C-alpha cells in the first residue's frame, strides 16, 4: 500500500484542491486536517496549529493531532491544553510496531510526527 510519489509541483495542486474544498465547506474536517499537515511540511507552525485546532474541534483525526503536536513542539508551547504526550506516544508506538511488522516506504513515510 505504497502511496504514489508526489512531486513538488503536484503539491501545489493538492493544496489548491484542499483550499477549494474548504471554500465549499469551511468545516470539512479531513480537508482542515490535511491542510494542517501541508502547513507543517512548510514549517508554518502558526497556520498548522490554527488548522489543526479547527479540525480537532469538529472531530478526532490522527493527521490533525500529529500536525498540532508538531506545531506545539516547534513553537515551544509546552503547556498548551491540547498537548497530550500519552496519546502521541501511543500513536508513535503503534506506527513503529506496524512499520517493523510490515516494512515499506509507505508505512515509514506515513508515521505520525515524522518531522
């Protein structure tokens, strides 16, 4: 289950698609979570946190949670109320076990908190 490689030029198309989805439905949880992930890739921590918080306010999402944890770490927000190391460690452990049990580039590249 390896994802197709995405070239940098394709990322602008991905970003535009999520932006269009959010213009059509501003509270679309998955689009918000994935935009948070894209913002984390850009190291735009403030935008990452805002998008992740909006997504998490709608419902739980591993993508939004991990993006928020990255943003909080990179902005040194150690005492933020959403900072949940127990959940983060459970996710990391589960993903690490999965990656060891079934090694593939797809699993390794999708590990939560890979920044």
